[in-house]
C-alpha cells in the first residue's frame, strides 16, 4: 500500500445531501430512532463525528433512503457533528474535521457538565441523553490517509474479545465509543 505522509489529497467521494434528515423523530435534529416493538438491544450507528469523514454519512444516507428497520430492539441512526460536515470542502478536506474542537474527545462527565462552550460541545450535550440509552454503538469513521480497513473496539473485555488482534486505547481524551452505556461491560 502506498504511503501518504501529508494531508494534501484528492477526495473522490461525494458527501450526501443530508438536509432531508434534519427533522429527526427524536426531538434532536439529524437523529432518527426506530423501535421494532420487540425486546432487544438499542443499537446506534453514528456518522460524521468528524465532519470530513464521509463514509458514515454515505452509509446512514443509504439506510435511511432504504427505510432499514430493526427486527428486534431499537435502531438509532445519528449524524453527529453536522456543523463540521456541512462545512466540508473537497478542496480543503482537513479543514472541516471539526469547527471548534474534536467532537470525539468530549465524552467525560466533567466536560459534558462543565462550563466550556463550543459548537461540538453543544451538540454533544444535545445528543448525550440519546447516546446514554444505547447498548451497542457502531461509530463509523473514515481514514484520511491510505491505510487498510480497521476496527477499533475500545478498552473493555467485550471489545477485546470481539477484535483481539486490533485492540487499542487510542490517544488523548475519552472517545465517543467508550462513553456511558456503550462502555458498560455487562451489555
């Protein structure tokens, strides 16, 4: 696989128009929840935690257009850092990773309940009550450099058991995927 040392690269994917999904059905813009009416886990698929990562937006757009619904439990489809995503410019793709700060590093109780303010923190506080009900989370990211596909499953035993050869804590701050109920080892 060729190496890519800098972040000057061409973007070949077209970001989907997600404006049709603004009015979700949860009281939070860009968040859609579907309940099968049958017992089962609450699964969340999240996209655009970073505004320049298009693959998740493409996946959720496909699921919503095709009216995918759970057979049991609940399914939540959430576009997370929408402000950053809407600022995406393929001529400068790294510029729209976030507006004020990394949305993926805001997920401690102290940060969420604190006095700081940013575009991303306001959105995190808005979606947190929904995220807090989730049993299983698939947080879809895209790489910005040439690399092999990967899964990062988090620090809990259930994640290590799921992906034993690629377990990794990552760097800096509590990530979205390790927050609240999704980081509960009992689930």
